[in-house]
C-alpha cells in the first residue's frame, strides 16, 4: 500500500517517530510522502526530515502545509493524524482525497476543517477517541490509526457522524442522523494485540 501521512504540528516528536517506525516496519506499507500541518519550513526541515532520514525514508516527498495534489495521484491511502487543515484546503478545491483514516482527537484543533473532510471525503474511516479506562495498555492514536488503515485488530461499523463546533465527534443512530454523514467508524480495537505486534517488530 502506497501511503501518505499528514502529521500534526510537531509538539510530540516521540509519537511521530513511533508512527514512522511502525509504518517502516509494516511489510505491506510503502511510505511515499509526508505533509505537516505547519507553514514553517524550518520546523519540517529540522524535525521531520531528520526523523525520516534516520529511518531510511529520507527521500519521500515532504511538504510544510498542503501538499501539491499531483503528489497524491499515486497514493493508495492517506493517514491523517493531525488537524485536518491540509486536507480541508484540498477538499475546498474539489480535490478528491485518497481513502483515508482520520483521528477524532485532533478535530478540536480545526473543527471547521474536520467537519468539511468528514462530510465530503469519498472514503473515510473515523477513529474515535479512546476510552482511557478501557485502553490498557495505552496505545497512541497514531499507531491505532495505522492498524485501522490496514484493517488489523479493529472492528469497523457504519455510523452517522459529524463534527461539533468544538471539534467533538458526534455519532448518532439512523433515527437521529439528521444531516450527518454515514461513515465507517472504528467501533472496537484490540490494543493488546496491537501492542504485541509492535513488540514483535
């Protein structure tokens, strides 16, 4: 699978590096590009590029901010683990996004962008926030999103979803759906199995 990752502004380099490690280690994934939700080229050059280079993937396409739509032409899937600002810019220009996984815990950073992408993307899988009491061992949402993309150790169901003004994920039944969009949603995750897979690598 030819994968593109859209990252948050880098405030947790450890999580970013863990995700890149997991992507590089997955035998079915080829990382082809990374975009960062920041206009700061210096930040991308000083943090993201060295992390990619250290893991042997320093030659992938790398963008600060919204990627060139042509760069996504050969992409088979997009993992959006940051605010959906970059993807919303593409959607506003009627650029069709590749199949993607979005992480609900990032919606609050740009609720308008999240609402647009969730409502308009052709093929989107939503990863809701984890219930902290149930998720033992704790696994970063970015890692769970990768496994969700690959269909591993998760259960997916159809739900009617939207994004609140505060960035909260709204999930309703068909009877109360209103103008919400029917989307694939991760309804269960086996974090122990995910943790074991990470340890095997």
